[in-house]
C-alpha cells in the first residue's frame, strides 16, 4: 500500500516523538515548520526544545496565537501533531478548516518501511501485551522490537535493520491522526472511558481506537476481545479475525484452568507467574498476536512463563500484619481500577488524583469487593460523593495519611490497593512517582510497627 509523505509539514509540539520524526523528515529532504506551546520544557536529553530545534537548523515558533497558526497551516501540506495534543487545539481547528491532513508518526513509518507491524491498542493492558508479544516472537526466533507509545518512536525503530517485526503499542493519541497505518496484526484489547482531557468526547476516543482496523490489508489479522461489546461492534464481518475470551468460547479461550488455541492447548494457568482475570485475557491476546505475526506456541509458552508484570501494575509491595499492600498506580481510569478490583475479594481502596474528565460513577458497579475507601487529591470530594453511600469513605491530604487510614481499616486477609482511577498530575509528575511514594509509605508504616516488609 503506497503512501507518499507531503513535502512540507507543520510539526505541532516538539517533544521526544516529534523530535525523532523531524530528524527523519529532514534526513529525507522534507521541509519542516515547528512550533511549541511550552518551549522551556526539557526534552528527554534535558535540553530545551528551543535549543534542540536550533541544533537542527530550525526556527522554533513559540506559542503562536490562532491567527499565526492559521497562517502556518496554510503554508503546510500536512500537520504532524504531538501525541496527546488536545483535540480542541487551534492548530487542529485550522487544519480542518483548510482541509490540511493531519498525520501520525505511524504514517511516516508506513511510508518509509514495509516490514510487518503487529499493533496493540486498548484502554488497559496494551503495554503488557506489547511487551509479551515481542518476547514471544523473539523466543520463536523472530527478530522483534517494541515501539510506539514507549521510549522508542516507530520512526526511530525502523532505522534498525536487524528487526523483522515491529510490535507497536498504538495509543489513541497516535491512532487519531493516522491516515495510512496498516499493520499486519492488529489487536484491540478492550475499551473504557479515558483521555477525555485530550479527545473531545467519548465517541471521538472510540473512533480513534477503531482506526486501528480501518486500513488493514487483506492479508492482515484482527485480534478482538469477544467479551467487549464496543470492540466487537467495530469488527467487520469480512475481516480475517481471531477472537479471545475468558468468559466464553472464542478462537482463543479459557477452559478448565487452561488456555486453549485453535492449535491446541497453550498453557495451564498455574504455570503463569500471575493468573488474575485480566492476566488471562492478556495472555490469550498475546498468543493470538504471536501466531498471527509468525511466531509459534513454544515461543508463547516461554514468554508467558517468564514474563513479569511491570512496576505499578498490581505490584505486590509488602505483607504487613497479614494485610497485602498492592501498588496499581498505573490504573488511571475507572476502567482499569474496576479490573483491579475484580481480582480481589476484600479490599481497602486508595483512589483519587486528578480526574481526566472521566465518569467516576463507573466505579460504583465495581466496589462490591471494597469494604472501605480512602480518597486522595483533587478528585477526593467527587469520589466521596460518588461512593459515600456504598461504603465508608475517608479523605487524606497525602500518601502517608492515606496508607495510615487504609491500614487502620484493614483486617488480616484484606488487600490495601492503590488503584487511583485518576491521573497523578495534581501531586506527582507521573504515575510511577505516585506508586513509588505509596511503596515508601507502606515500608515506613511497616517499620513503624517494627515489621520489616
């Protein structure tokens, strides 16, 4: 599927991904216009974006107003928005008004490289599945590299000549601007409200996710979660597809504590390092993607046995007085927190932070396992109003107080779960910093009791 990148691009935002894209564009002879609304922000290299632009021979436009943006858009053949640029940003309004296309770094990579791509999207679990697919392909003897919504943009990854398959974590931020992204394997894990601070509404977020399957070639395989009605609504009848399910009979499914594929048994659940419901769904999705991308079942088994979930994803911190403390700081949506709650029977939940414009009432259907809640951050009052009639809700001003209140509410056999359902940016620079603060507070709580976690 041929696609040519236009000659002149307006680059909207100059963070790490667009810096990589600009370097690739300049190397291929394209003209680039760059603006950034926050030019003093440090880039990955700790150098200001203005300095980085100057080193590339570019004059950085700084926080242009709507009129100037309109002029810049009319000078360009296409706009390349930084991932996460809000849908209401004036540059996107101007691009639509002048019928100037928006592109993603995925489009650039698709135009410049023809090697196969296995892409994974979903509201939850896409990082985990991306990493497991790459590990399983490697174990199968296929040279695979992860890229996309991680530290390596796809436009940079394609410079690696020894890679056979790129395993791409496809965020809605990148998908929403794609025009020609056509992976050979395309997995949609699940859907729930998220990123309404970037997308104009839930329908636009759903539409962005659905673009994963919009231009699949006839030889491609879609991998779809049979248990998610939103995902299945977008799966075309004429599309070559594999479905997976932990609750029903799909192409890849769970039966008698064993994961089953069209090729036979994959693995017994007791061989997995962790077998919570979402772990099993992720394992089935991984297996389907790997086989579709040219790997084998032995490689899948090896990867599933050896994979360890990343930090801040239902990570066990300590057991203190027979109470298990779990760090799930990466759960920044009600959808993710609901999945975490489904994994435990008796929970004291620490929740809160900055609401990303999401409907927190979705938590009400998931609190059956919750005996008590500690609400943190900007969303504390909202969470108290949402959950206060279902269980005891206390508020905390900081993580130390939150852990102390949760510990006092927990009994032996309970789980104290940090699963915020909100972003961290009201008090922390990232979800990882928030998770590390929780872990520190738990360890200090244990030490105060002379219990060394």
